[in-house]
C-alpha cells in the first residue's frame, strides 16, 4: 500500500489523542510529528477544543469525546473498533476508521500458526518432560499428519484470510466461517450462512477465533459450541474477550471436551492475578499481543483518512457502525 500524500503545511488540521490505557503520544507521536499540516495534542494541551476535527484513539474513556464538539473522524490504532462504537460519548456524525495493515495481519498469522503447532504437536508435554529431565517420545505414537487435522478459522476478514492461508500452507485442512458466500481459496474451504460458525466448529480439531464483536457474536464461544466440537479439540482465542464465556471453557477443559486453549484476549484486561486461567495446566495465556500495529501503519492510515475527510469524502477505512466492521 502506497504512503498517502502529505497534508499541506498551510492547512493545519488539529486532532487529539484519546486513550484510557496507553500513552499514545509516546507510541506514535514521533511518526505523526513528521507529517506537515497535522497536529495532535494530549487532551490537557488542547488550546481550543472547538478546532479539534479528529481523534486518534484506543479504548477512550466513556466521556472522552464530550469536550470536542466538532470531531468528524475517529481513527482507531488497530483493527478492532467495537470498544469505540460502544462509547456513549461518540458523536453520531463522527466517522470511525481503523487500520488495515498487511504486516499486522502477518504478525497475527505467525502467532496463530505457532499455537496450531503447539496444540498439534502437544508441545506442553515436551516442556513438562524437560522440567523432569525425562526423555519422553510418547507423541511419536499418536501424531497425526497435518492433512488429517482440521483447523477452523472463525472470521474471514484480513486477519482471518491471512491466518487461514498461512495454516493451509503448513499442510492442514482449513475451514473458514465467513459472513458471505464466495469461492474457496487455495487449500481453504469457505463455509457461509447463519450456522457457519457451528458447522466449522463441529469439524475443527483446532479452532481459531478472529471474529469481530457484534451482537450476534457476543458469547459465541460457549458450552453449546464446545459440545459440538470433536472431543479433545483445542481453542485459539484471538478475537475479543466478550466472545468467550470463560466459565464454559473452564468446564469444557476440566471435562476433557476441550483438550487445550490458547487465550490472548479476555473479558477483563489485564487478566486478574487470581483468575484460574493463569494456573490451568491446559491454558496458554498471552497479554493481548497476538499482533501489534507499527507507528508507520497507524500514521499512514491516519493521514489517509484525514485527507479524505478534509476533501469531503468518506474515508476508505471507514467502519459500518451498524455491522461493527
């Protein structure tokens, strides 16, 4: 993707960083300061709130937008926008845009592939054997070749497609649950329709979730879905914390219905120190870092969206507020 044109220096467009958890100026300020005509402030440094036309955000506070009556554009620093769309102070007129970054998708795909190998090869057994200094080759008796292992991918946007393609090149049979019908890609079988998630889960030895969070996907990883999966299947949860009914997963793990889980997102973040996921022997926990977005990608996306907004165009990275993506 080509880098967007620069904003003219004599046409300064002002914005504000809004985030309740991260220091966005520290993360992205250096890259953004190189853009002529673009000026972003911390909220406490805004000279005139009425001149603020856009915001760069990540998990803004519930009242974050109230001080800025003329915001037209809200650029999220990542692909997920559900938290912003639910923000009670988000102006109806404001267009929400997100980052569409191939490099971010590649990072996510590598992370997902690592967990596919982790579950397929039962790597946890090797770590346990190493801890006990035991030369244990039990896996050699039970290992199935990738062609006999089905990996399901829930969600087929940029992230889902990149994950599915990566896993398919490793030799696994890949099914992808998609919102709309379409031709299957090389090595990937697309499954669409109202019950696509259930159809894919029912065949998946390893199930990877990268769905967007919408009313229809909230709590979708639940006891009913786990019961439809092959006994001992694994879950790789990279979507949104609100997709997963955590108690249902714990029960499925303890019963043996689910044989292992890799979890990168949670209902409460940071994950509380006393949460059972931390110490469960069948769970791998990572701190919401399955993928990251580079400062350059964020800056390019922001500049492109601001230019389109300033020209009276709907930004190409705009999100449909009714569907959530």
